[in-house]
């Protein structure tokens, strides 16, 4: 299910994961919000596990579902420390063979940065009418690791986020590496 969630951005996989882990999407959202608080994601609050727009009784997008690029970068940094997650988001395709319980699946990533930017490690694409085309991304070059996020990069063209991520990564990799801080001795 993680492959189905992360590669083709499967919203149905998010709901299935939520049901399987917490018993319901609502209980899983509670867990998500508790985790966000523990991680000190102060500009993040979830109302659903799939990230889609849910409407209020007034037929407006629910304002209680939000995040920031800063929080997404922090979350991505932590997520990439998990070897399985890092392996999944770096794939361009994953084929799950058929078994007696399910048919075969072939999931292809929606993250074209993986195929167009050397050293790209993937992460996650997104889109809603309110947030536009979004991207959480990561790449390495000569031992330098960068993580970034775009929210509402474009509302018309999904490819702009990949081009912009490449430009931002080029800029970041061109900066001189800072040495680690010197320990303070007393």
C-alpha cells in the first residue's frame, strides 16, 4: 500500500492504510495530528488521511486542513531517515505480481523529477485546486543532500514544479558547503 500511496499518489491507498492502522480514517487523522504536534509541525493540521479538499457545510474548502513548505521539509527529512520510505520514493516504477488474494499492480511515479534530475531521490507530488501543483523533493550531489517543497507552484501546468525544483537544486548545490559547527569547549 505504501508503493500505491507514494508512487502514483494513490488517495485510495491512504484511506485503506488509515483503516488498517487505526480502524477508521478519523482515528488515523487523530494519530496524524498527534504525531505532527510531537514533531513540532506548528503550521500543519490534518482533517483527512488523503490530503484532498473536503468541504464544509457552507460548501467551502475546510480551512482546518493545512500545512507549510517548512513543515513539509521537516517531515520529509524525518521520513527519509526510514530506509523503506526512502527506497519507495526513489522508485520510478513498482510491479506487484498477482497472488491468490489480488491481481497484479504496476505503479509508476508521478514524480518526473526522478527521471530528469541526476541525484533526485524523489518524495511526493500533490494537487488540489486550492493548493495547486505541489512537490516535496530531495536530491544528493557530491555528499550534499538537499530537501525542498513547493506549494501552489502552478495551478495550470503540473510540470512547472519539476523544472522549478531542478533550478532550486542547481542553486543549492552551487553554494559552498559549510563546515560543521565547532564544538564549544569550556
